[in-house]
C-alpha cells in the first residue's frame, strides 16, 4: 500500500503545485486588500448601505467586513468550496475509474496487490494531496501577514482550512462512490458537481431568504464555517462532515471489492430487459436475430 500511496501522490504533484501556488498568491493578495480596506472604511461603508451590501450578504455578514473573520469570509473563504470542489470532484471520481476506463486497472490488479490496498493507497494519496494544497494556501496568509495589520495567529488561521478540508473530502468521496456505481467517470463527476453547485447556491440563498434555511440544513456546505472558524471550530460540524465522508469511502470500498473490472472504456446500464443490452447485441451479431426475438440464442 505504501508504494501505491507514493506513486499516486506523485501523480498529484502537478495539481498540488498548480492549485496550491495559485491559492498561495491569492491569499497573499487578500491580506494586502485588508490593509487597503482599513484605510478606506468610510467610502466602503457607504457602498454597503446600498444594493451591494445585500448582494454581499449572500456570502457573509457585511457588517463584519472590517473584522478579520468577516473579511476572510467575504474576500477568500466564501467561494473556495466551489472552486476547490472542482479539484475534489475530478480527483475523487478518477481515483480508480480513470485507470479502469483507460484499460490500466486490470493490469495493476494482475500484480500481487489486493483491491483493499489499492483502494486505501489511492484514497490516502487524495487526502494528502488535498491537505498539501490547503497547506500552501495557509502559508500564503502566514507569509503575507508579517507585513499586514491583519493579526490572526497561525493556529487560528488553520481552522478555516480544516473546515474547508472536511467539505472537500465530503465531495471527493461522494464522487469516488458515484464512480463505483455509475457507468462512467464523467457521469460520476457531473453528478457530484451538480450536488456541489446546488448545495453551494442553496446555502448562499438561505442567507438572504430565511424560509430556505430548513432546506439548507440538508446541504453539506451549510456546515462550512468559512472565515468564522478563526473564532473557534465547531467540532460537531467538522466531525459530521468527516463521518459522512468516511461512510462514503467505506461504501465505495465495498462496491470496489465486489464489482467486475472493465477492460477498457466506459460501462453501461446493465438492465437485462433494456433494449440493446450487451448480451442481446452480441446475439444479434452472431445470429442475425433482432433484440427480443425468442429464437435469438438458438443455433
């Protein structure tokens, strides 16, 4: 399993550097913006009294914009679940299904390695890659705050990233599970991506319309604390998201242990009564009989 973990993590390094360095720079720029806003508080307060303040209210409390937690929520952390969720969904859906569709997975399993070791090695590599991206982003804030009036401790600054990690693991493992159930990786990624987008916008709209709050509580992003986590991480929210992600992982492992591995290409919906089922297409090619013909399988 150690070899699988190391090899899979090596495959993730390009994405880790790409996402991590981009967020490192974005975090540093966000810290610089805080000082600019502190120097122009009065004009900004006037702007927030209009429609702009209501729009900003979708992503956080505009009255807390000048506080560290309010600024971090609105300027950086509010949109990260949607942006980094793209990485989580694509990476999770491709952990096993990508090699399967490329015709490589069956060759890997021909070696003396169990399915459980392969599954755990790749899953742990995905978790490590996600943590590495968040660590680079966190480092951008730590470096930039040395020359800024944004005073947040190193430990407190890590708390919003822990909340974000739980959300990313939720959607990454959901995509992994769907890739074990649905016939193709792209369908699994599309389905998990739709859940992510709907969850995100339902949560943001619920901040404006309180009647949506009951429904929004069913959304995983509702339990994402954003920059507010620097005041204290809610353990039940963090633990709940990790528990569901763990459940998705266990069900995905169970499904991977019991499913047939495709040699190459995408799968199909294998309903025996569905016209065009693979067995019927093979029979049609061999005998010339049309699907549904009672004599299709007779010599």
